[in-house]
C-alpha cells in the first residue's frame, strides 16, 4: 500500500475490548517491548510481541501524531497490517 505520493503505508488498529483508540493508515508505529524501544514501518517482517507499559506512538497518514498510553498489550504485525490489542 502507498499514499498518493507513493510513500509506503500500513493499516493500523489499536483497540481494547470496549474501545478503539486508533484505526487507519499510518507511516509508522513506535512502542516498547521487553527488549526495548522499536519502530514498525511498512514492509516489516511478521512480528508478534507483548508490549510493556509505554507510550505507543502512531504517525498517521492524515492528521496529527497519536500517542496512546499502554499498560499491557499484544502487538501483531503481518503483511503491512499492525494490530495492537490492549488490556490483555
């Protein structure tokens, strides 16, 4: 997937059982797991991890940067799609 300028993008969804915090297209997602801070960019390899308490940062294609406080979450990256399920 690319934006109108040809820059790679990915689909991102950050949600909890009763609330969606972000759903849309983004250029990057930054978070922290047990190993340390990391970034997810388009075309990232498949990836699965537990996030530790941190500030998850989404750089959306449209709109301002979105920062979401994470206590516990599971992140799954597959085929330019990032899913973060919080409060697990």
